[in-house]
C-alpha cells in the first residue's frame, strides 16, 4: 500500500527516518529523490562513566508485547548464564544515561532493523556498546559501524564469544575511547536534503 501511495502521488522528495538500511531499496523503486534524515540532530543526555563500572552487560529497554525478539534475547541470556547480565527499564533518556554510565558495556537490541536512538544515547553516556544486529543497519553511515566503541553480534553464541574476552580484560575495555555522538544541525540536514 505504501509503495502504491509513494508511486502514484506527486512528491518532490521523500525522507526516510532512521531506517537507513532500506534506503538503497527505496531509491531503486521510486522515481523521486529519496533522502535519509538521520537521527543525529537530537541532543542526547551526556553522562560521565563511574570510576569503577559494574562488570555487567547492561540492556535497557521494554520487553513488552511489541518486543518479542528483545524479550527472547534477554530470556536466552538469562537462561544460558554465561555472561554477567542485567536488564533494566527507565522512564527517561536522562535516567538511561545515568544507568549506562554505571556499567562497563551496554547491549543495544534494535527492534526494526533501524539505527535507533539508543545507539546514540549510549555514545553520549561515553560507554562502549554491543549492537545485536547487522552492521548494515547504519546504511550510508558506514563510519558509525566501524567506531572502536561499537561491537556487533547476531546470535547469542557470537555475543558470548565477543563479550567474555572483553570482560576478561576490563581495563582494556574501559580504555576504549568513546566519542560523543555526531551532531548535525537540523537546518543543515534539511538544506542538504532538498538540494538537487
């Protein structure tokens, strides 16, 4: 239905939200310019990591009925018991930032194969993260997938193989530089998006 609507109506330009992994496919199917408007125009709460962070893999997020993949992953981690792991929920980005800053590593589980806000929230809290998904979700922003503070895993086994050695050398993990998230002025993004 969406494709029919996009193909039948007249548009000068179409913006894709944070789901940059789909931009090539959308561009291929439509005759109008398609631009990606990344979520990097938000300002995320910053935090200062504590001096002695908890040696736990922290996951912050909802496990409600709309999050079956995330719920399954958290249950699998808890059942396997191979990693020191903690799941939590918060009511605000500020509380999430404070929680991230107390831990040595954060697990990010994007739900819709998109570059979610948590990706940038964790960066703002200056803590390394493991993204459970494919690096291709960054789309055209490949440099984000290659940051030294961002790790990738796509199965429980991969996650354990990745995290256990990191936890065995906590000083090395803490020494990984975590740059703040990139920030682009919304006005500049829109100007670039409307350029021919």
